[in-house]
C-alpha cells in the first residue's frame, strides 16, 4: 500500500512508482507480489493495481532510460508546478533554477527573496 496525499494523477507515475517498489521488495524478499494498492488522501479512495508483466516491462523501460541519462550525465529540466512546494527533493532539483535564463539572475532573485523574508 502506497499512501499519497493528493488525488490520482493524469499520468501513470504513481502506478510506475508502486510497481518499482514492489519489484524491489520481490528481489529483496524473494517473493512474488501480484497486486498492490494506492491510497489517495484527498479522495479517501484505495485503488487496486495489478502488477502484470506489461506494467513491469514499462517500469524496466523507464529504468533503462534513467540509466542512459545518468550514464550521459544529463539531468532533464523540470517543469515547475504547484507540487514543487511540497516535494521533498526541491532542494536537490532546484526547479526555479531552470526557469531563469542564467545562474546570475537566479542568485539575484534568491538574494532579494531572502532580504524580503528578513
């Protein structure tokens, strides 16, 4: 069971994450997990997800793409969204940095924000 604060997304990222987690558990615990659940806090609903071969292949494809990006030392640019505020990785990702045309502009804006907060 994977708990999410919001509601189901339009894409399949939650489902892929759940399947990837199950695949890791299967490898660690030497077991088979045929299904799993996503619970969304906003809708208070639980969704049953079948972890079939097709879904597992999509996860493997995403893994391969991620490894290729890592091997090339390429970090894709992110799109800033309202979920960035609640994301635990925002300090690593720094989505605002991608929005600005240069690091200098980014630093100037951050300094102004810090001065305004004081």
